[in-house]
C-alpha cells in the first residue's frame, strides 16, 4: 500500500522538493498550496517522476482551512500517513515600526495553521495508530532578530507545537519532529536578505550576503533538495523511537 503524504506550501521551493522526493519514494502526494497554477505544476512533476499526486488549493490562514485540507486529503485517499507542515511566510520590519498586520499574517500561517493541522492530522493518525508529522522550523527561532521578529517568534512557536504534539500523539504511535533549514536558496530567503540589508543600511548586497554565508561553519549555503532529504528521512526512514526532535540542517549555524 502506498503511503499518503500531504505537504503544505508544495507549489515551489522546499515544499516542491519534498513532494518530488516522496513521490520518487512511492508515496501518494497531496500537494497543498494557495496558488492553483504552482500546485498543478508540482503535481505534474510528481507524476512525471512516476508518482501519484493531487493538487489541493486553499488559504491556510482561513479559520477552517487547515482541518479541511487535512480531512480532504484523508478522504480522497482513504488515509493519511505523513504530514509536512512547510507553508510559511516571512517579512522584515524594523523593530520600532512593527505592525499588527505583519504579525497577524505571520502567526496565522506559520503558527496557528501548523498547530491546527497537527491536531487535525493527529486525530486521523490516532485512529490509524500510526503516522509521522514533520514541521519546518528555523534557526531564527533561537536567534535575537529585532528586524525579523514576527518570523522568529512564529518559528519558536512551531518548536513548542512540535514538542507538545509529539507528547500528545506518542501513545498512539505517531511521531512528530521538525527540520530547521539554514540559509537555503529560495525566493523567500533572497527577498528577506535583501530587506535585512536595506534595514541595516547596507548598499552592497553581495558583500552582505558573503558575510552571512561566512557565519555558516560549513562555509556554504544549502538548497531545497538537500534539506528535503532530511525531511524525507524523518517522514520515512527515521527509527520509530525518534519523536519530539529537531533536525538542524543548517551547516552548523544552529549549533547550540
């Protein structure tokens, strides 16, 4: 029997890489994204790779959407074995000019939807007595980032949700873990760093990026496929005694 995996934010970036990697491993993949065109593009790539895939379009910041997405996937395929909470939003604001709108959007997608999706998937997996949930967090959750505070706080919340969900679901054989990618080549990473440079008064963006890369002990940045390999390991291959853990895929940046 094919395992059924639901990946949020799978229309591009890390989510797409995870969807493709799971499809190549024989999973049936539910591709959830806010944009129909990008979700369908990922579905086509999964099918080209020999997998079975289906697009699910919705806005996870809507009150009922996390549960509807979870129950929709389980209803279509008859079960849910893997949930990857990857959808996320990050934007910069000066600490002294923070706005309610940015906080509301960031926490709604990055934290509230993750918590509600974990609970909805947990109810299904509890009945199955099996399942694995992987949440995408960030090294930012452990850093002091005045100009990126809403994002950092949201990911600290994801860490808390991961631990709590792992304990709640442990009696039912359901594993909940997280992955913290480092400096990863995505559009959000590029735009965020450009904004951070501007807020810091830095006009030489290449020099700013080079300085940030030098902070990584391994001396380089990562990409979506490399991080996806870690997500897939937790989703399929990690021993069934691994839960409530955080896998740091940050090249040593998140070393404490």
